[in-house]
């Protein structure tokens, strides 16, 4: 029952019991987990800052998302001031603007994830090449063996990794 009905019929008002479902964490443990998450985020941001053109893409996508959100707001206001028959087109276009804004934000995240994936693949390939050179035993004076790989050899290394 609603509160107004309970008051109208002079029924006792039932207060819903709210259970505290939030688990109490040790404050020290919570601080450590937050610091770990922040340090991981800083490492990712530092690695991504080395990539040229990433910030240009981010600012462009932010601008597109902002413009789309402004257009969405304008179209929604316009649709509210139109007749019902004519408002459908305005609302349809507003939904399209909202979709554009969402895709722009998604593009930012997708590009960062793709860049991180490429960095991980490169690190894995470097590690494999280093392991292969250690197995060969032919090292230079600094302990590393330079190795030239053509495109086909690199593709074979990637295929072997997937299997």
C-alpha cells in the first residue's frame, strides 16, 4: 500500500526495513585495494601516453560526443514543443544523436583496448624471441642475439601462440 492510502484509512504505517547489505571491509584492506587499482590505471595510462595520436583521437571523440549530446537535448526540447504527429521525427533524430554519442565514447575505449592488446602481443613476441635466442646460444657480447624476422616468420609465431 502507498503511504497516502495508509493515512487515508488510518492504517498503521509500515516502514520498510532496509537491510545494510554493504559488507564492512577492513579500512586498511580497502585502501590497499584502491591503491593497487590506481597504480594499475597509472601504468596503463603511462603506456598509452607513449602512443602518438591517441590523445588526438580522444579529443575528437569527446567533441563528437559533446556535439551529439547537445543536438539530442535540442531535439528533445523541440519534440516536446511539437504536435504529437510531428514529434516522432524529432524524437527519432534525437535517438540517433544519442546513439552517435554512445558510439563516440565506445570508440575511445575500443581504441585504447586495441592498443593495449597490441602492446601485450608485442611484449609476448619479444619474450619469445628472447627465449629462442637463449636456446640458440649464439649471443653477442651484451647477451642478446639480434634476429631478423620477415612477415611470414612473425605470422607463424602468432599462429603457434594461438594453438
